[in-house]
């Protein structure tokens, strides 16, 4: 592959799916040794290698070793999920008077696009040149009727890596077009631990979010936008993640931890800082920037040790967290969760769905 002055793109085979489809790994590497690795299966963010406070390079996302591990894993490790991220209540929605059904793969609900969502697909990949650093663009064409969704959807995500005085920047640009009205909500499901092996409960998190969405017993939003004041969901000042994780709070008990959408402040103002995360042992810091209106905070509540990392370590509850920038969940069924600053839940022909999220790592 080509080697831009600011970095290198390395394309290597990664194995085959159970259907025999070849999977590739695309490594974006900077001269400093910093790198991000992306798999064509699920357009998954496989590894992110950045320095700690002592300058030592280390991986900050959970990485599984091979394709069979990804195929067996429940929990979408590193994948781009869609056509609709998060839950659709009852696996059903209506557009133009027509009901559409998505396979229910999360109890009574559809989760992350159904059982054969975008995380299960092999995307096409191509190098992107002319930017400030190495980049790869992945494209997936989802046919009309795919998992019950109307219209042929063309989805893209571009990963771009660069480094400046503020830190290492990994930018994700999403884009989608459709031939018929369809709901779209794309996000990345990477599991982050800034300290490497061990728990994230000592990580310190700040979220720029004054409201969150309470959920019912099936983890579907009740419709209320609740003020975070006085709740375990108030991260407006830096707070240790595990400080209230085991509080006797009805919402935490329902989800087995954090698995809730935070309504981000200053929605509609473009890309802005929405979260800061610090790993106390490594000294690494993550600043999250996005133009999305919501962020799903997930503490890996269903991780049970079945996953094994590249080093063979089991991954358990609390070993990583997800910060999934997205539209609000079940927005296609809830008019109050869409429109204006909250974005549009339905994409129509001639329109372009776009959203950007940037991870800025420093130490």
C-alpha cells in the first residue's frame, strides 16, 4: 500500500468467515508507532495503540484474536452497528402507513439492526489519500428488505488517524443514502479500557449531558427525558465510574449497570466535546467529540468471560465500557425523540445521513 508522509496504510488478510468470505485488516500507522486497526468484517475497530503517561504504547480497545472469535462473540466488539443502532421496541415500526418488522434478537426487541445486522457483514474497503494522515473508507450496500428495512441503503464509514500537539485523533465519518424512506442510526461499538487489562471502574468520566432516558424492564426508553441531578447518571463533574455503579437505583438494577442513553448538551451545534475519560493507572485521557445528540453509556453488563483477548485474557463485566454516539434510541417510534436538534430518525431518497465522532487520546 502507499505510504503518505504522515503515515502508512497496511492491508493484510485476517481470515475467512464461516461462509468463506475473506476478511482483511487495515492498519493505519503513524511514524510515532501509534496505530489503529480496522477489520472489514463489521467495519470493526479492532485495535487502537496509543502511548500512556510514560510513553509506552498499549492497546486501549478490547481486541479479539480472529474471525471465529468475532463470529462467536455476542456484544458487537468494535463493530459498526446498523441499519439502526440500539433498540427498536417490539422489532416493529411504521412508515407511510406500512408496518415493517425487524427480527427480534433482544427479547421482545430488535437490537442493532437485527440478528444479521451490519456487524455481521463484510464491508468493501479502500484507502483514502490526501488527508492529514492514513485513512480507510469502508462501504456496505444493504438491499431493500434487508432485516425488514425498506430501501437499498449504501452505508460508509471512514476511519482517519493523525497526531498533533493535542494528542492522537481517530476520526470516524459516517455517511448513508437510500432509495426509499428508512430509519438509519449508525454508531461504533468499541469497548474501551484506557489502562489495558483490568477493570474500568476506577476510570474517571465526565459527560456533557444534563438529561438521560429512563428505560422500562425491556430497556426501551419510557419517553421521559429525566434530569440527571441527584441520580447515578450525573457525570457533569468528573466522577469515578464505579462510584455509583452498584447503587440500589431502579434504572441500574434493570440494566445490570449502565446501559442508557444520555441526551447530550448543545445538540444541533455541530461537533463539540461531549465526554472526557481518564485511566488512573496509565494516565491516558480520552476526549470524545461528536455532532450526535445522544450517547449510549454501556458498562459491558453482559460480558461473562466468554471473550478472550489477543493475549488470551477473559473479558468480564466492568472490564471495558462503550461510549456510543448516536441518535436517540427507538426514535423511529417516538416523534419526541426526533427532529430539530435531535436529528432525523428517517432518511429519505435524495438526502444524506452524516455524523462524525472523533476520539482524541492524550496522556
